[in-house]
């Protein structure tokens, strides 16, 4: 069994070294694919000089195209049996890959979501309106898909590689989350959730998602569940 870890990054010079180090230290046999989405803060220099020699692939977008575009690039480059998405911001713990992979390895799941809300793990307490927005978007997505997720917007998603590589994603930004959820549901895929810890960061620490992304996610929920 081989895992492909896809790490999209954009302006993460302060965290990319530690994220990659923690991913490499996790015990699962894996390839690590870092996709830089047009960083301008020095991240690309770190990737070229320090990260490229120790990971399997570093792919550079010439301009910033969005997280969804970076993920699509990473999925195409993946050669493993399973694919895990790993954000480059230290909010998610690579030591929990085993939780995400177990339903896949056991043959019970096609996709696994790591839930930040149904969890007995530690979770940093941050923005209430983000929490409320995430819950509302998940609620609305569930109405359309008729599945009972608790955390549609989570970064930590794992898939059978054959499945995720067969999908053609249109969203270039954070709309990837509702798009992939709608497409998994439409295919009647077996989706599991597992509890994960979450060390959320503040805007001062580099958090990028904002209210405009939430509005776009609303549109994507409607679009991709009604045939888009």
C-alpha cells in the first residue's frame, strides 16, 4: 500500500519546512507531492533549495490559480493507491493519517473526511463565525446530497486514488470542497468520517479563507448538486 500526500501551498514560508518534516516523519509508506501555487513570499526558494531534495515531487505554478487548481495538479501527479490532502499551515496533524486511511485500506470506504466537530481530540478555539459558517455550509450541502457529514469544509480528506484521479474538477479555489462532495455523492461513493484534532490559526498567523469564499461555496453547493 502506497500513499500519495498532496500539499498545496501559497505563501507558507514560515510553516512549509515543518509541515514537510512532519509528513515525512509519519510512518506510512508514501510519496510527497508539493504544489506551490505562485507564492511570492520566498516559499518557492525554500522549496527549490531545501524541500525538492527530500520529497518526491515539487511542482510550481507560474501564477496563483487557487487551492483547487493546486490540488488538481497534485492529483494528476499522484501514483499511490490512496491520496491524502495536507494543507501547508500546521492546522492538521500528519500523525492522524492512520485514522483517515483505515476505512480505505479495509475496503469499506471510497473517501474519508476528517471531522473537526465530531471529535474527542484537542481543538484550538477560534472564530465563532467561521464555525457557524462551516456548519451552515455543511448543513446546506447535506440537504442537496442527502448525506450526513458534519464537516464538509475540512481539509483532511482521503480518497482511493483511482477515484479522485477520475474526476474532472472545475473549481480553482476553495470551491473544491463542495464540488468534490457533490461529485462523490452523485457517484454514490462510500464516504466515512473520522475524528481529528485541529490547531486552527488566526488571520495574523496567515489564515487565508474569508467571507467571500463562504459566499462562493454557497454558489458551488447549488451549482454542482444541480448538475454543474
